């Protein structure tokens, strides 16, 4: 895994996919983005693969820890105090789904659930700090699709200190909310489209920047 980087507190720091078939996912994204994926042989990491583009850490690909959970991309927010963050989550009306724990000697992570039901993770790095690149074929944006987005906004404002900016999207469309940190737009949120099947819960969607989206 990567050497230490400076964790950017309260901003997206990492993304990974928890897959029902990690090998198939590695093959797919390697072909799609040109990623070079190296699986850590240490059993502590459970077959976790580190994806690189241009020699820089871009994302993770690993098997699901819970066989009942769906294959999904996970968003991690950087923190310098993951224990304090977990307490803030509870104070703000969220749930600590997985309390902070060590990931080998790479850092500590936790998994939270916001009041709308969406899961979001946190990362406090030691040896592994997070993203090393913002070049094409790496993380570009994250967006909360929420059932009852108004329940989630105060949570993120309180836990991460995010401000908000709202833009109207036209007749019949919910407004789009940008999350801001120090005036910089770092993520988005809006009400989930009514056409999405009712069984789909609130979730964070991950986007990757590419040079040619049509290709």
C-alpha cells in the first residue's frame, strides 16, 4: 500500500468498491480505466486490491465483508480524529454502523449512516493517506442521492462543518445542493428521483473523471 500522505480533513479522501466478485471487478475496471491493480497478499487485508493510474493510488477494490450487502462503491471522508468524529455522528442523529478500527498498519476507518439512511465511511490515515492523483480515470465527484435530503443536510453540516449552496434544476426537478468547505465545492446532494425503485435506499454515488465520456 501507499506511503503516508497528508489526510485532508472533512473532504473526500478515498473510494473503494466492495464486490461480490472482486476478481471480476478488478478485470472490469482495469480494462475500463487502465488501472493497474495490486492485491495485497497480507491476510489482514482480505484480498484488498489497490488500483493505480500513472503509478498513483486512485481507488480500492476488495471483496464484500458482509455477504448480504450489495456490491457498491464506498466514499471515505478524511479525518484527523476518527474517534471524535464517531461521537459527532451520534450527536448529530446519525448511526455508527462500524466503530473505528485499525486497518492493518495503514490507518483507521469507520462506517456511519446518516439520518436519510445513506452510508458513508471515514478514514484516518497513517501509512496510507488517500488519493494521490486527480488525473483522468480517478475520483472526480461524490453525490448523495437521498430519500428525504432535508434530513441529511443538517447532519453533514454538523459533523463535517460543510456549508451548502442550492441551485434550481428546472420545473419538476429537485434543487441540487453543493456541499462547501471553506467556500470550495466538494460534493453534491439532492432528493432521489421518484423513478428509482422504492427498495433502493439513500446512497452516495461516486463519479470518475475521464478524458472522453462517450468512449
